[in-house]
C-alpha cells in the first residue's frame, strides 16, 4: 500500500488527488459551472497498480490508459483484486476504463472488451472495426471522436471540417454510440493556444449538438490534461483527463511497460 507515502516532491497521492479535485472545483466556479458536471478521468498510464487501487479506495471510478497492452494488464490485475475483495465479503469498488490512445486494428477487439469509453476514434475505418468488435461482444460501445483542432501533423484526430460528418456516419452504426468530442491542446503556444483550441472544439461540439448529428446522447466534451485542465473547464469541458498531476513522478515508464 502506498497510502501516505511521499514522493520526491514531498506530496502524497491522496494530497495530489484532492488538490486536482479542488482545482477543478475552483475553475468550474470561476466559469459559473457546477463541479459535479465535470468528470475527472485519472490517466493511470505512468502510475502503478497500487496507485490505481489506492485511488479507487478514495472513490475514484474512471481511469484511462493509452496503450491496449497495458490496459489489458491493468484490467486483469484490478479485476482480480476486486474479486478477492468480494470473496472476503467486502464490496469491491466500481471501476470504469477509458481508452485514450491510438489503436492498431488488430488490438481493437480486445480494447473494446475492456473499455467503457473510447476517446480516440478518428476515422470511419476504425469505427467500423469497433462496430465489428462491439457486435461480437453483444454490447454497444460509446466513443468520442478525436478532433485535431490545431492541425499539427504530429497529432491524431479528424480535421475539424470533417468531424460532423464522421459523427453522423458513426451514429448510423448499430453498436457504436457517438457520445462527444475529444481534443488536445497544441504542444506549443502555451495557455493562449490551449484556450483557442478548446474554444474552437467547444464550438464544433455545440454545432454538432444543434444539428443533432450525434443522436440523442451527444453530451461529452473531453478536453484538458495536467497542464491545461483549468483552462479546458473554463472553455466548457465536462471530462478532464489528468495524469501526472495526480500520479506524480512516473511509476512505470513507456519502456518498462512495453514488455
Ligand atoms: C497522457 C495523456 C493525458 C494525461 O496527460 P498528463 O499531462 O499527464 O495529465 C491525457 N490525454 C491523453 C490523450 C494522454 O495521452
């Protein structure tokens, strides 16, 4: 158990988690919004399984991973822990997994089986792949359309001008439900560039809602990470994906997670 263990920067996981929650609440208040309307998804990719368990015990439900392999490892480890809990007569905390990274086609099926919401759908082809997997598991899956608002070539995502059409196409699929949009701020340009990007994405989201292209439950706007989640909340985000501000210094690196 890592409860109370301080990291190099002298804070505990619990302190950082509470701090992020209060920063979300403050940002919401400053924008005249209710903090209950903003969902915190903890990005656990650089964290340990112990940290995930500790956060679950603090009441955190939603976790995100960006690589399918690690997602599957973690869901298996956490499921095992939950089952042990149940055997001992306890109530195992609820957990919901989000996929936020790019997926190779051959890993889509497994990702779909393990996730509640896929944030990173950026092509019709990927959506069709997801549709096949969701039909096989006989449960519809909810997805967000990732938009490359800033147009950086290093970024995944559909071009803003193509987003509405893609949403409408996905909405015709029986087992894939478009729930909203996801975007990331540009790597450079700081707070101003982040704000401009988030505002643009918000407009696009409102546009799609207005014309009804996403069907009846198109209500998620996933924007904001450690460096910009307060700006995102001010710009209308209702789902923030925060990793390092909660996790602290990385517990697993991309390399060590690869094996
Ligand atoms: C890693 C990641 C995050 C979280 O990043 P932090 O800066 O650690 O908060 C959010 N969204 C996506 C898509 C990511 O890959």
